[in-house]
């Protein structure tokens, strides 16, 4: 608890004390290598050999928190004085009915809006179509 109290001294006293940030300061891309690392795939599969969407939602939640920490990063601190939690997921649009367990998934996102006590993070998930094998 003492360590957390020391971190509070790093917090800005007002909005004017915060450094300016741009959306691209928090932008990140992460690859989930389901196709290229089959040993990882097992953690994401159901007994029907489909992707566990709950696991994908966990990854998106973790990515959203990471993006928020990137946006609020204090370069002189080893730890953040902030506690970040997911309060709301507004919307999830799926363009495909299911995800392929044989293809990598790319996640990307950035902070798109900031208030005094909350932020909005926009994220995307992309998976290329299943490539059909070519026969000679």
C-alpha cells in the first residue's frame, strides 16, 4: 500500500498538468498467431474445433487496458498510479460468422476519446480469409 501512496505523487494536479497526447500515441497492433503457432491454438479451441469467442473477448479486454496504460504512461515511472478497468463494451460487430482456428488474428486499437475520469478505446480484429491450398 505504501508503494501505491508514493505513486499518487505522480498524478497531475489538474488537466492542464497533463502532457498532450494524440491517438497515434496509444495505437498498437498485436498478432495472435493461431495459424503460425499451432501449439498456442489449443488454448483457443472448443471440443468442436472452433474458436472460443470468450477467450477472444478476454484478449480484447486486456488489449483495451494496455492501450489505456499506453495513453496515460508517465515516462519517469516504472508503474502506473492509475487503476484501469473495463466499464462498458458498447458494440461488437462481426463481419464473419466464425473465426478460423488455422489463421492468425490481428488486433489493433487506440484511445479515441478522453474525459476527466474515463476514456474510449476503439479496437479492431482482423482475420484473413482461409486460404485454399493450391495443387500443382
